[in-house]
């Protein structure tokens, strides 16, 4: 069984250096083993603002 920090060799090549060496999971993101660039940031740019506003608005109406 693989732990969270083991190398993920089945990933696509690194988008920065094209290395197929693999990625490693480090503190909630994936990082290339070759160039050390973060390839998948922890939040990935998602926002929750509008979603939470809608939930709050709907819960206050009912």
C-alpha cells in the first residue's frame, strides 16, 4: 500500500520540465521530483465565496 508521500510514477509528465521521473505529495500539493516545481497547488484556484453566500441566503429564507 502506498503512503501519501510515495512517488506517483503514473502521472503525466511535469508541465514545467517534461520529466517523467514522477511527482511526490508534499504538504497538500504535488511536486515534481526533477525540477521541484509545484504541479498541483493545494487549492488549485478554487473559490467558495459565491457558494457560501448562496447557502447562507437559502438558510436565512427558510
